[in-house]
């Protein structure tokens, strides 16, 4: 089986590439390397450096390689940046994504796994969100992801297209072999920043707001280990390759940790305390998002392997030390 992976030089995409290769799949990566890091791409994967909106290059590749499935990770992911540059996020995540997918569909590549986000739910009313709950994105990043979701669903009514949309909650950690992890120098990821403080790359971290309507005033998130998320992609790929039906799934554990609780768990596994200060809220941040992950778990009989916040944090810190 041959799989096309866009954004395979990114954090999650590279993890999925490693797992696919471990399981014997052929993997070809398309990445512009604007935000991705070439060093994260497994050596066994073939890299095509290209913008996903380069129609001729993409079409030539699809015709030549005859892929069984495409995994679409490519896109911009920073909420804070999207608030400042909404047009950029609309262009990169929606317009370019649409161009790319239309080229895929035109050339018979009609099985897709799309990397979406839990931020499409906005500020959910329920403690744990279901896939069927109302969608209310609070920032341009989430809006751009939701628009591409809607495009894929609409297209599936017009052509023979099968998809799985995966809505990620907060992804963290690194794989056991430390082959891949978060590298970005401009990360707004809570655990990445805490790791940088833990290994001495930063003096302190900033908590963005402590006056949310939560038990300790800081936002609450559901953290999923990146290796479990990679496993979800592999299971989804097998399902689609066997002509399974289109679905949308939450990717989380169904447990919430506040920002302060994450720092406290870090303090318990480190030999020093994480230094932090409290700043103002960030535009576009929601109070609490926790997955109800039952749909995926029941659909596939899936059991996560790494559902442990301390293990997630330990692998994240181990990776940060490696890239020191």
C-alpha cells in the first residue's frame, strides 16, 4: 500500500510516517518546509518539496505513484498567529487545501484522512464534546479547518469519495524511540514551552489568563499522546482502504487537565519546579475542551496505550533534552 502524506515534516505528520513505515507501507511526503523540519522525515520516506497548491507537480506525482490513500496534515496551526493574520490562515488552510484535494479527486485519489481540530467546537456547553455537538470556532485557525471539513463532506455527496475527519484535542509527547517530536522555535504549545523551561532553554513560562470559569481559573484541555494519535491514523487508513464508510472522530482521552495541573504534574517528575508567571488571556482561547472519545473507541474496539499525563510529559521532556 502506498500513502501520500502532506505535511510529513511536521510534528504529527512525521510520527504517522514513522508508524506507517514500521508497518510496511510505502510513504511519500509532500511538504513545502515552510514550517516543517526536514530532519523529522524518516529516511525511508520519499520527500517531494512542493506547495500543496502546485497543481501540475501534485497531479504528475499522483498519476505516477498511484496512491491508495492521502493523509492531509499540511497547514498552519498557531491560534495566536491566526487571530493576527486571518487571511493567511484562510489561504493556506482552506484555499490551498481545496486546490490540493481537487487535484487528488480529479485523478482518482479519493480516500482521505483529514487532520482537523477540536477547536471547531469553540466553547462547548457540555463537559465532554461529541462529534455531533454544535460547531462554533472562536478563531481563524479553527474556522479554516472547519471550512475544509465542510468542503470534504460536500464533495463526498457529489463524487465517489471516502473520508475520515479526525478532530485532534491537544497532542503532546514523543515516540519511545525519540525519532520525532516538537521542534518549532515559535511554538505556542503549553507542554513544549514547559519543556523548554524544564531543560533551561527558557527562564519561565507564561500562563495566558487565570480568570477563566474553571476550578483553578486556568483553561482545561484534553491531552492525547502523539503515538496514540498516530495509531488512530493507521486504524483509519486500514478502514478506508477496505472501503469502510466515511466518519468524523474525536481524538482525545476524555480527561481534562488545567494549565496549572499540567505544571504541577511536571513538577512531580522533574528535579526542579517550572517557573511561571500569569499574563492576560489570549484571543481565541476557549475555557475548556474535553473529548468524548467513545465513538472511535466503540467503532474500532480501540484502547489507547499511553493514556497517562506523566508519561506524556516525560516523553516530551526526553525529546526536548535530545534536541538541546
